[in-house]
C-alpha cells in the first residue's frame, strides 16, 4: 500500500459525474456508484459526491467534476461535438471511466472505438499489472472473477483495464469486465464481472489514482516548457524518436527540454527539432542519435529489427528508457537487445565510466518517492546499462524514468530519478553521444 498517496487522498472531497445518455441502459445498475462511494467511506475514510448529468451539462473544467463515469450494455457512439468535449475535458486534467455492464462486448468495443477517434495520437492499450492504477492504494495486480469471465474465454487472474495515457496520465479507462455488480454486492456465477472485494478495491484504486494525478496535472501545467528552435546550419546533434506499434510517445516535451538544457550546460550547438520515424525508414541512417521509450510491452517487426541492428553496428547510437520505470517496456527492450546482440547483452555501465563524470559528476543521484519506496533510500548510485559494439557504447538504457524529470515534472508514481538528477544524467548521455 502506498501510504504517501493515501494520506493525500484521504483529505479530498470531490465530485463525480455519472453520465446520463439517451440510451436506455445508461443506468442499468442504479446503485453501483453510490454503493462504491459508501464502501470507500468505510474502507479508507474518503468522501466523494455524485451527480447525474448529460455530457452537454458537464463542465469541461475538471475542477468541477474530476471524474466522469459511464456504464452500459449496448453499442453506442458519440457525435463530433461530444468527442471534442470529452477530449477537451480529459486534456485539461479530467478522467473518464467506462464500465462494461456485465462485461458487455458491444459496449466495450464501442468505448474502445470512440476513444481511438477522440485520441488518435495515443491508441487505446491494455494496462499491464504493474501499472500504478493497480497499486495506488491496494495491490490488486491479481483479482477474483466470477466464473462467467472464464466461460467467456478469458483465463487469468490479472485485472483487465484498457486506457488512453497522455503524458504518463490515464485520461480514459475502460474496464473489460464488469465492476458495477461487485460494487452493489450483487453478483451471480454467470456474470462476466469481478467479485465484490476485487471490484471495490479496483474502484478505490481508480479514485485514488485519479486524485493523485489530478493534483499532479495542475502542477505539471506550471512546469518549465521549452519551444523548439528553428534549424540552423550550425546544429550538430539531431534526436530521432522511434515510432513503433504501440504507445511510443509518453512525454511530449521532454526531448526538447533536455536538448536545450544540454546546450545551456555545454554550449554544444543542438538541433532542437525532434524528428519522429520508424526504424524501417532509410532516413534513420542519417540520425546520429535515436531515442526509444514507452510504458508497455512491445515488439519490432523483422524489417525494423534488421535495420536497427545495421544502424547500431555502423556506428549509430541509441538512448532508451523505461518511462516511469515500467516493467512491460523493460522486459520488451531486454528481449529485443538479447535477440539482436546475443553475444553482447545489456550490461551495467561501470561507475568509473566517463558517462558519469562529464559534464556532471554523478556518483550519487536522487530518486522519486516511488523509487525510494522500492530501494529504501532517497539517494543511490546512478544505474545505466549499455550494449558495447567494437569498443563503442552503441546503446545506453535507463530502466528508471528520465523524461518526466527532463520536463521537471516526474509523475508521482514514476520509478525514476528526481528532476535534477534526470536533467544531469540526460546531459551526460548527450555529451557521451557527441564525444565518443
């Protein structure tokens, strides 16, 4: 249990909007939310209020209604004005939750389809069990389902949430299996739903996560932002962010920020315009530096893998990081490196390597509260790993979060380096890429 977040969460009294629709089934389980809120009061001593409103009545300012909730059984779709309203609300710091009534496949498919239209730049993706939403109050990376879930073809005990994440924050959440009947303590074996204890703990976690991230989103809005500089013939360093199938863009300003702070620290001319391309693009060979990041597990197709290997063996350099210190990306990246370079796997970079001394002496670094909880210390030795090819460190990988610190706004759930240490590590990595 995260006691730091619990202390913050328990002081809040906020409002939830239950979305009423023209559909006949929007209130199929009329006591679900009220019962969850009552349980939350008993379980963790926190108060929420609830109001029923149509989407057109909901204020796009999430301070008025931080969470929107919709449940149903049937297909649905929004019009363009409704999609625009939801997008504006979510990007301003709000969160919308879709609960499938009894695990309804039509409702689930509709929610995913609509969210992909609302947020075309960030595809809906299933959250892995290490996502903070499953650990924000209770540890519910394993749950109990009604037998109906297995009968529907899902065999497993991990919770199933799909989500849209923007800048490391879940803005929209879809529960594949029903939570509402569990909140009502009204389950039958044939239901495609969570059993009550699991359903209630997931509900508590959703609200806890939303509260913590809403507060963070407010502070993030005041974080330092840097704008891209126009290209110049004097520019020497270009950074290309790698596109792959999945959510490959987790933080939107971090690259520009670290490039500018690197320039301020070292006076090395830098191209601030960040390019984005797939590894299969021949233009990759014109990039002296690639950047790869993400949260969840991913794969590269054969063409991408072959070209990445060729790029690195011909003197290219890649920086990779597990955004927020997430295990899904970490596992995927290690598997890719092992497949590409079985004789030269990722290895810890020794502390006496120049990467930890120029331009910043980094024998000790600070970490985020989430990583401090895992390590048992607020200060540690920096941890970077690398793949060496022909005496050249072709890949530098951080299993702990950097980009949030580059934006000077690490997520409260990020397992990573604090803002100052992230900046300094980023500067050192860029210096290494320029000088080696």
